């Protein structure tokens, strides 16, 4: 919940209870019950089992109609408007252009010398699953008990009180993020997309309507974790063999459940891991694949064709520049770092021009963090990648580069119809930067999520502080 840390803790808690109905975190779906499979014969069995037994209870914080004027606008889809205006109301972008009229009662903000962008989307985060404080008791991101743990869901480890969420919002302008399981396993479990607001429950943060993801991993991590225990996989060929065997079982599982849902009869046995893989094969769940080397990414894309699924994005992907054409042909994105590599062999052959080369060749590229500190400066990471490209003669505009922070990750997460750019009808997830957002001297001045002002650098009452931090030194007091 968003609170002023200067207020006494007891008063804060009382206020939170009194205003529960207004807060996203206090939303509850107490009456929602998962559907269960029935063995009753006959057609018309519906879903057979609930595909969404932990539904989002997110409700936007209240906002007011707001017009930002005389501001430089990056619309998130490559467009730029100088000395422009953006109007948002009722949680949505209403209009933008050189001149936009303010409706009666709207808050008007002069953005002279500043930049307005869509809120940043981080497609690869472990906030909540590896929260701060970074102690073993809070280490809940890797279910390293077997190479295939598609049955686990990252959201069941997310700690909503992680102070990292507020740092990502106030320092980094991050309004949406995907929380993934770790990469110890070939199939590490389901990822979840959340809105960056504090709530009592993870479901109160959950992005409404966002598809789940399946975290997969190739390369060194799974073979090191399990090969060291004398178990398969211990090699890269073992990685692929276990993946293929698992997908073969998933295809059969899907066949049985599809037949049951069409014709009825006796319900097949449930397998929670196979439920997730069936979702991937049905196109409901998007594959987010940890992978560094170009050759391995190519193998994974061939394996996806063999079993009839699609890889939405390769994460880390330091060699994506080598196969930009294959990524484009397969409609697969690459989430990369600007200059984080060389810490193991598979991350060795990287170049600073990775993102720029992806852009030049028409592939979908984006920045990501994989780090609680890096998520606070993704705009600066893009600035580094942009500079590397320009030094190599690849001329990409600032406005186009902003796609790497918002629109492209939204596409890879299946939410580009809802957020990721400043287009009328989309969620008003907006950041006002106090200068050029590609400068190290620039910080978010204001951040709106669904049109609600959740952070204002000039107002100490609008600084998110988690329950965990209340009453602790340095928890947001401004004097």
C-alpha cells in the first residue's frame, strides 16, 4: 500500500483498514472458486478444470483527469512530439498531440523542458521471489528439485512487501514487470505479470488479462545444477533430450484433455505441470526462454516447431545479433542487457551493438534487468546500447529506442493492446521525466499507473513505502 512513512505506524494501519475499499491491494475475490474436473459422462464439459484458479483482484487507484502540456513526448511506438500535450482520464490515455484542450476540472501540468513516456516494462525480474533483504529465508525463486518443475508458479512465492518494487517505480519509472522463476531448471514454472503497485496480496498486483509465461532455460545452468548431482541433464544434448521427452508427454496430455472437453466421458487424471505445458501448446501461455548462445536459440526454435509451440522471447540472448534474421522470421523477441556479459562461457561472445543490430535487421529487441538494482536504471541501459549502435554507424532515434523499454516488452508479454505506448484507449501508465530520459542526471518526476499519481518527487506523501519498511530508518522520510 502507498503510505507516508512520516505518519505514525498505528495511524497508518488504521487508515489502511478504513480505506481498504479504495486500495488495489485490498481488493478481494472471496467468492471465486476454481472449477473442478468432473467425471460425469457426456459432452459440454466446459474447461474441465479452471485455467485461472488465482485470478487478478487488481483495482486501479483513483486518479483525476490530467493534462501535461509543453512536453517532449516519446509515444513508445517510435513517435516523437515536441512541445506536445497528453490528456488522460478514467485510467486511460484520451488524446495527445501538439495542442490538446483541458476538460473542466482537469489537473494541468507544465512539462516544459521535460519528457513524457509510457511507463517502463521489465520483462525479466525476480522482485518478490528474491526480495530484499536478500537472505536465505526470502530466497524463493528456484525450485531446484528437478530439471522440470513446470508445476510451480512464481506468483506463489511473490512477497508483495518487497521494498524493491518501490525502488523500481520511483528510481526507474517501471510500471509493469514480469516475475519469473529462476533458471536452474529446463522448465522452471509459470511467470506472472504484475502492475507495480503495493497490495496486500500478489493477486492484488496481478495485471488483469495478461497471459502467463513458462520460464524455460537452456545451456549451462540446468546442466550444471543437475549434472553435478549425477542426474540428467549433464550436457546440452541432455537438456534438449529432457525437453523433447517432456513436450512429447505434454502433447499426449493435451490430446486427452481436448478429447474430454469436446466429447465428455471419464476425465483424465490431472497433472499440474502438464496443465501449464498444455497451456503453452494451446497458445494461452507464452514461453520466456533463458538462453545466451545463438546456436542454442536456433535449436529451441526448431524444437518449438516440432511440438507446435512458439517462443515469445529469449532472455539474456547475448548472441541474438548473430541470428537476427532467424528471430525475425520466427516472430521471436530478444531481451538483452547493454553490457552485462562475460561472467560465464556462454555469455562470453557479446557486443554492445546487440540491440542496435536487432533493430537494424527488423527483429524485436528490448532491454531487461534480471537484477534488483538494474531495474532502477533501465533507461540508462538503453542509452548505453543506443550509444554503442551509433558509434557503429547504426542511427536510431531516441524515440525509436524507447520501444526497447515499453512497446516491445509489451508485445512479448501479450499486453501491447493494453499498455506499452501512449495511444488513446490504452492504460495511462505514464512517466514524466525531469529531463532527457537517456541522461544519467534524469530521474522520474511523476509516475502514474492507470492514471493514478502514485509517485511525485516533490510530494513526500506520494512515495510508495511497503509495510515491511514502515517505521524503519530511511523508509522514505523527506525532511
